[in-house]
C-alpha cells in the first residue's frame, strides 16, 4: 500500500478537515512511499518510535503527534532527534487528535462508552464549537462504586475521583484526555457521573457545588482506545498488519 493513499483514506474516514485543532492532523512525516506494517500508539515519543522500529513498522499512527501549530518551525533538539530517527528508519508518522476523540466508531469517547455499557449516545463536550465526547445512559442503574471498579478494569489504571454525586448512577458523560472543565457541562446536563482523563483543581469546587461524581482515569489510559481501533480498522480494510504498542504511563 502507498503511504499517501493510506493517509488520504484516514483523512476522509476521520473527517480531519472538519476540526479546528492545535494538532496538524494528518501525515506529519512522509517516508519513501510504501506501507508494509503499521504501528499505533498514543504519543509520538522516542520510546514509541524505537518500539515500532523493532517491529519493522514503516507507518506510525499517533493520537499526539509531533506537529502542533508552528512547533516544527525549527528542527532542533528534540524535534531534530525525532524527525531524524523517523527518516533514518523510513517511518511515516500520521497524527489525529480531536477527530479521533470525536469519531462515533473509531473514537476514544465512543469506544469508552461502549466498554462501560453506555448507550443511547448523544454528542457532548463542546470544544471550540465542536462536541468531541458523548453522553448516554447505562442499561440499568449501577452502584457508583461498581462503576468505578469497571473503569479501573477497562482502563488498567487506578482512577482518581471526586465523589459528590449519587451513590447509584444511570447517566454518564465521557470526554477523554485533559477535559476536567467538562464537569460543569456534565452537571448542567444532569449527568450522574463524568469520566475524563486528568483531574484539575478548578473542577473540584464545581463538582462539589453541583453535586456530581467525576472520575479521572488518566490522560494516557483514556486515549489508547482510538489508536488501537484504528490499527485494527486499517488491517481489516487493507490486510496490512498492525501492532498497538501500550506503555505503562501513569498520567
């Protein structure tokens, strides 16, 4: 398969042009033009690049790429190290940030909802005028303690929480990553629990005063879902082998 053909296919599938994003979504680093193996990961770090190289990958898919705004206006220091490694290894880099959070099939938030048993999904979580998360209902009311245990199980992490709401929950809103401020919208929309990645001090008082539960499962842990699903999708569509590489990142 050709690199730019795969990148263009992903651009269309993920509707990257529909999003205003700090990330320069799409193909960020090209290669010689051929894709034989794909590796997917959350962050475009040297740790991920080296692990992908060991697997013989030549097309990398990341949620957090290396090109944000004008961040590559100077190819020095860490930028130089990363770009040089990719080019030396002949590896292309494709990044997709907000479009992969928001996608109703391959996206982080839709897949978290699916794993938690949240159905009847509606768009939720306004970010620059675009809703990137989802809200919905559990199939039956669930003890909040059991709901938190399920998050721990599917995320493989120890979540933090702000426990100011109902002891039995039915309505859930999810926005992956660093979206603690969404707790206010969740409360305004009568959600029983809000799930996101990173906690934030300002969210504490909001959750307390609005009487809502908020669970913070980790920025990294909430964003493994999309890239993993995207690799599987690429393999199904094009018969190109793919690997998902996960690291033990506690944040």
